[in-house]
C-alpha cells in the first residue's frame, strides 16, 4: 500500500523549502552506505546496523570531537553576540556605529545588492565541491542534517532577537536591524564549509569566510545594518553551525536511523510559482 503526500510552498519562502527538498532528496535513491566520515565509518544500512555500531565505530577517533560540546567554542561567537547586544544599549558603541556608517555610505551613488546572493554562497559551496569530486567530512545525508539544524537554529535566534529588540535600521526602513540575518546566514555557511573541508585545504574555509565578511560589509554599505548588527550576525551564524554539529548525533539517532525510512521515497519538485516535496510511503 502506497501513501502519497505532497507539500507546496511559495517561492518567496524558497530557502526553507530548499533545505527540505535537499534533505528529502537523499531518500529518493537507495543508498548502500551511510558514511559518517570517509576515514572512520563504512557501515551498511541494513537491519543489523544500529546506532551503537555507529557510535562504537567513531569512538576514540579524533573526529569524535566534532560532535562534543566544548565551552571554549562559545568564547568567540559569544563575544561577538555580546558586542552586538551592547551596541543596542551603549551610547559609545552607537556613536561608533554612526562613524562607520558615515564612512561607508557618505558618497554612495547606488546600492549593490550582491549581498542578497552572496549570503548563500558558502553553504552552496559545501555541496558544489562535493559535486565536482572534492569529498568533505560527511556524506550528503549527514551534511544536510547538520545544515538544516544549523539553519533552523540561526533562523530562530535571528528572528527572535529582531522581534524582541526592534532596532531601527540605518536607512529607517523598519525596526528589524539587529542582528543581520544575511550576515548570520553567510557565516553559518562559512563555518560549515570550514569544518567540512579544512582537512582537504584550509583555504576553502578561508574563502568561505571571506565571502561571509564581504556579505556583512555590503549590508553596511547598502545602509541596511549597523556595524554591531553585522558582528552579532556573524557570531550567531558561527554558533548555529557549532550547535548543528553538537546536536547531529542526537538527531541522527532519534529521527534518521529508523527502519521505516527504507520504505519512504521523497522527491523535490519546482515549477514557476511553487516548490515542494512529494513523499511516497509504503505501509
């Protein structure tokens, strides 16, 4: 018995729909192996494989630290977020924000909207490099679990802060300036790119961070954010990816190691007005 489910969404919500479609497409084709790391796990997905086997296979390996919570990893993003919050309340930091604004936007003839696209470039590179044969730390499915978790964490944090603090934008277009969502998205992708490919070449991650920094710069150049908005957004993005890696073993165990997933096929689709996922479940 086949149960067919379908879900649609408008194209203006494309980023969310994209991640749903990207993840579900990993179940559209049979996978013979699920690789937690190319050097540590080569486990067949059959009825004899369970989470303990996966856990045992990576225990004692240096890459296990990727999933372990470490307080030291909170220092940099925490300081960046803290500086951003202080910028909302501190008169001294507010004056510095105005100085940066005056330097950047004083002689602008026209805006450059590259930041609307560059924010997604680092996370797109995570998949693009894999497509051209550059293997990262995780396979498609596991990488997408981490990315979806990171993106969800980042989205919740950014939107909650925007609606709570209600900081006015430099161009006075609305009161959702703090923090910068574009910058948070870019740095989330850059941190993911760094973690997935730093063993291949550290310059891949450096390039990702350069694009993310450029995104933050153009948010200020286009008079959409204060300097402290951008700093806080970068901290949130970095921290969100760290959370994605910390939660990955738990999410993998609870939701994506079940036998019923073998009987599920999901295919993404897109037309001119909608994107969505078609899901077929064999009961």
